[in-house]
């Protein structure tokens, strides 16, 4: 007989998120960057991580390409693989946020439902979706990694924006189109948005 996950009982702990946040002097959250490959998600998240770290924040950036080298190295790009990829990295992001860290996550995450599930699990005021909405024509013209050309040549199947869908957010907290916005402008907008939202909750 195989054992069920329902046989495992949730263990409560003495130290709560609030205790950890008090030590860090900030509120843990997930800042979720979603958008096409080459839209600018990683570049913005990396620069934002740098800025928040320099200003004394506990911040960590989870990157799609990098996590696919380890935790998700068994996954490809078929719809079920992407779902599992986002489920796993979403859980990791939630753990970081639970530890009180400002967690930046940059993943194409093409399915709305998958992103919404993480939002719900994070709870109110703990998940902020940043849609990097740079259109496919611009991403393809940039083609930083040469992947769009390969996708057009039929060498990469299921390529988001070319041969696989992308479901844009309907209620993103922020939308950034890097066609006209500079990197500094994008980082400023996210940093300003976060300013009030990462204040720790007052201890009752
Ligand atoms: S996601 O769809 O599962 O969220 P993720 O963000 O982890 O994707 O990885 C996207 C990165 O994988 C892209 O930036 C690109 O470098 C690379 N990649 C390789 N194959 C594909 C593909 N078929 N579609 C999109 N990106 C791909």
C-alpha cells in the first residue's frame, strides 16, 4: 500500500513569521516577475536585488534559468513541466518569504492559474505580481540568447510567444514595458512600490 500525504501531520512551530520579521526589521514577501523570454525580468530583478541589498534589506532573487540547472533540472517546457516548475519554485519562494526575506522571482510562468495559486498561498499583501509586458516583437528583435531565431527555425519546440501561449496577468500590481522604460526607471518603480509594503507588522 502506498502512503498518502494525508498521513503527514502539519507541525506548528514556536517561532512565527512575525518573530523572524522582527529580527530582520522587514516584512517577507514575494515579488513575482512574469513575462516573455527576453522581456527584461531577470535584468530588473537582479538590479533590484542589488539595490535592496545595498540598502540593508534581506533579499534573495530566484532565477528561472538558474533553478532549471538544479531543483528543476528534470523538467522541460511542455505544459505539465512548466506547471510543475512553477509549483516547485513557487513553494521555494513562499518559504523564503516565510523566513522574512524579500523574495524576487523571475520566471516566464505563462499560466495565469499557476501564478494565482501562489498568490493565494502567499496571503494578502505578500505577493506582488510585476508583469514585464515587453511585446514579443521587441523580445524577438533583441534575441539576447539567440533562442527566438532557433524557435523560428523549428529547433526549439513549445517556445513561449512563438509556439506556446503566454497568459498575461489581469491584475498585476505593476506593469513594465522595457521597450521605452530604462532599467533604472523599472527598478525605481518596483522599489518605490515596495517601500511601504515591506514595513514589518507592529507587534500586538
Ligand atoms: S517557465 O515557462 O517554466 O516559467 P522559466 O522561466 O523557468 O520558464 O525558463 C525560461 C527560460 O528557459 C528562458 O529564459 C529561456 O532562456 C529558456 N528556454 C528554453 N526553452 C524554452 C522554451 N521552449 N520556451 C521558453 N523559454 C525557453
